[in-house]
């Protein structure tokens, strides 16, 4: 069942969006992310993607208090990431109310720790996040590029228990030029059975339809909602299940 997953990116406790991962190109959309989450829930949305951009940049949780407030104020299933580096961090995220922890940099740099978290919490509680530029993984809030190719990276963890991942093409993120359909198609062809969530570039309902057609399990949508290009009410009426 295809999931519509609105995104809330946090800087200084505010709801923002970046363009192509550039912290210098941020735009503040709302001072109160809790109310934004409640608005999403009011449309019938069931799941929310929350990224602590301060935490991702600093390598340390910074906005977990906002997660706690959203979890208390809504019934949304929240996946939360950004700055999760230690056992205490991931425990704090779950205690604050996250349904899933989305993990990126740690999966790249400390695979043994990442696998230990999968073993402890279960694959259904861990969402592997892979941010890519030219099909190579980037970490630290998209600031550091590695030489890891996306498909082998996902294949390795798929074999070790990862069941779901979201992949963001940094070049597409926040610029409303459509998602990287060919990238996702290639991943799905190489890794059938992986629950793949598309992220970055989604700018219309037709984009969502195409992602569903190629086999993605969901789409994370940010700027297109905030800029009014995608109306959640219309989207839900067109029978895209929100949870």
C-alpha cells in the first residue's frame, strides 16, 4: 500500500526546507512544527518524516524535544532522524515517541553499530536513509560525499535484515523538478522486495502516480506541500492511502 509521507525538517525548532542540501539556502515555512503536524493529520495523513537538520549537521541530537511534542500532540507514526549516533541517542528517539528511527551516517561509518540496532529493535523499527549525489552516498546532513555506490550499499544491508529504506537524490531535493525515477527504478530492479520510499523532487500528483507505478512503497513530500503545489486533501481524495 503506497504511503504519502509529509516531511518536517527542523532547524532551531522551526519547520524549514533546504535546496539541494544547502544550509545557506534554507527557507522557514512555519515557526510551529507541532501545528504543521496536526494539520497533516487533519487531512488523514498517518505517517510523518521528521529530520533534525541541526542534529545531522552537528552529529548530535538537537530537536528531540520537538519530536516529543509532535508525538504527544498527534497519533502520527513518526520516523525521526538526524544526529542519531549512539545507543543513548536511538533510545532517546524511541522514548520521545518515534515509531521508527531513520539512520544514515551511522550505517555508513559504523556498520557494526547499525546492525546491532537492527538486531535489538528489529528491522521494522529502523528506516535506512541513503542520501545520494551522482549515485554515491553522502553523509553528515549531505555535506560529505563518499565513494559508496547506492545499490551495493543497499544490497549489503538488505541481506542483513533491512526491509525498508528511503533514498534522496540531493540534486533533486527542494528544487521541485521531479523525482529521480530512473534511480529508483534501477534500485527496485536490483533489489526486489525492498520497501523503497522515494524522497526529493516530488512536485505533483503525477510524480506520485509514477513512483507508485514503478513499485515504490511511498513518497516523502516536503516543499511541494509547503509551496501549495500538492494539495493533501485532493491527494487523499484520489485514493492514495495516507497510512
